[in-house]
């Protein structure tokens, strides 16, 4: 760290009445807590949630398009069941797809 950066951090710590060590420890721990969720990196959780929604949307879309291509229509009840089925296992499928993608990239 440069002397200028050190002076800036020290000044910030003093402004809140803490030593540089105390202030740094608090900032680092707060930042670590913010980036972790249930023992996993928070961005990983966010990516899994987004992937889960994409998986569910894909499942719904493909089922609807397949039925339409075969000249079938969906009732409201069938659509609700399709949505429930897509939502039921979307996180499991998302994690599997992310794991597979990770293995493909690293392997």
C-alpha cells in the first residue's frame, strides 16, 4: 500500500474513533459477511437463483411451445400445474447445470 493510501485509511479510522487495526478488522469482517450467505459466496447464491429462474422459464416455455406445435392448448389449471412442476425442482436443476458448466470449463 502506498503512503497516501495508508494515510487515507488511517485518517478514516481516526475519524470514527478507532485505531487503524480495529477499523480494518471491522471493514474486512463486514465485507466478508456481506459476500457470504449460508456458507457460500453470495454471488454464487445469486447466480444459482437466477439460473433457477431461467431453468423454470425454459421448462415452461418448452412445454407450452411443444403443446402448441402439436395443436394442443393449455387450460389455466394445466398452466398452474406446469408452473408448479417447473418451480418444484428449479434449484436442483440449476445447481446441476452450473456444476456441469463449471466442470466443462475446468476439465
